[in-house]
């Protein structure tokens, strides 16, 4: 269901929106709808990959080790 929305926006942004919408063949409403949909999609939490999840938080109380130490830590966590 679509509803009407009134926005208060800076004149310069309104002019930009009109120009952009004409150049791209989309209404301002459609542009705003697409923008909000993209924000909604990007804002959802993405699950961490298993390897990243295994490493998550291991540097909380210490500096980040070099690659050799990272491999050792990862291998130790993976085998347990």
C-alpha cells in the first residue's frame, strides 16, 4: 500500500533531485523509495563467515599479531 509523504528539504537538494530524476527518467518518489530500500537492505546484519566468526574477538585485549601468529591462533581455534 502506498501513502503520500511530505518532506521538508533544502532548496538546493530539491533542485538536484529534480535534475537527477529528469536525467534518469525516474520520479523523485521512486528515487527516494529506492534509496530507502537500499538503506534497509544494507542495514540488515549479515552473518559472519565461519572462519571470521572463529577469529571474532580474539584481539580484544591484545594488539593484532603478525601473520604467523594469526595462522597459529586460527589453527588452534579450528582444532578445538
